[in-house]
C-alpha cells in the first residue's frame, strides 16, 4: 500500500504538476467573469451634508478618502470615482465634537459591488455657531477728481447689510466695502451699481442681493471772492 501511494505521487511528478497547472489555467479561462471577484482602491471625494442650520463648518475634513471596493471582474473595470460617492451626515454634529467616524455605510457603490474598507476611519471637523450682524457699507473710491470739481455728497443704498457666518469670523469693527469706483473721469453726478465685498471669505450676505447703488454728487468747485489772503503779522 505504501509503495502504491509512493508511486502514485512521485512517479512522473513533473507531468502531474504540468497537468495540474494546465487544469487550473483552463478553469480560470472557462469560469464566467461574474464568478471571479477582485478588489481595487479608489480615491473618492468626501462630501458633507445636513449641517445644522445654526452651525457653520469652519474646519473641513480631508478632500478625499481611500475606498476599497470588491466586485466581479466584469463590473470592477467599470467602477471609478465618478460612480462612487462618500457622504458624511452631520445632522447630529455639534460644536464640542471634533472627530467623526467613517464607516462603509457612508459610501455608495454600483449594484453588485461592496465596500471592503475605507481609510482613514475618522476625520477631523470643526463646527461653530452661526452669528448675524449688521455691517456698514463703505464706498471704495479710487482715483482723483479733475481739477475744478469736488464731491458734494455720497449716498450708498443700502447703507447697512445683514451679514452672517461663523461667530469667530465676525468682528464689531468689520465693514462691507464696495467694488472699486474710479472717480478720475467723473465731472457730474453719477449713480452706479457696485458689488458688495465682504471683509472675510467665510462670511456671506443674509439676503440674495449682492449689489448696492452708490450715488456720487459732484459739483464744480468755485472760488470764494470774499475770502481774502491771510495777512502777515
């Protein structure tokens, strides 16, 4: 019996190994692609959603995360960052929590595929309370009037606007400026529409309007005949 087993395994062992390899290759060739699974890792954009209305996102998470997907070979070749999405729900976020866990359920993949793992498994996020305040609108005039003209009055409408944003970004001394207005060629009263420029990029206007009207009243400067030259003492 022992001799039989020895002969079975070791006689013509090279031919037997070749036959096994050939059978394995044929099996891989003939097996349907939908039965063969594989994995690949993608860099996927991480989106945030459902931020509470009274909070502001001041420190954003990493722009992308690594997502490993498992799927049949036929489907795996069609999976790309374009059809895989990762979304972090901040509905229960608060100002005291700074680390938020990530899990497979946050990732959406095409039918037939599954998320194996994601990296990192948590992200750092900072939320702040939203603050609203009224800010003065200050005209931004550039250039110099031609000789013989002067500015009598400047009106800005609206003169104040409601601004909102993270509480740490709003200061009492902040003002909203208008886009630059060149007065060097003005010789008469002008009414112009100008853009409103916020003091910080994280702030926004509470209303949908982003412009203001500025009226510059210009008059000719006249010399005062009653004004005499100062006398020397």
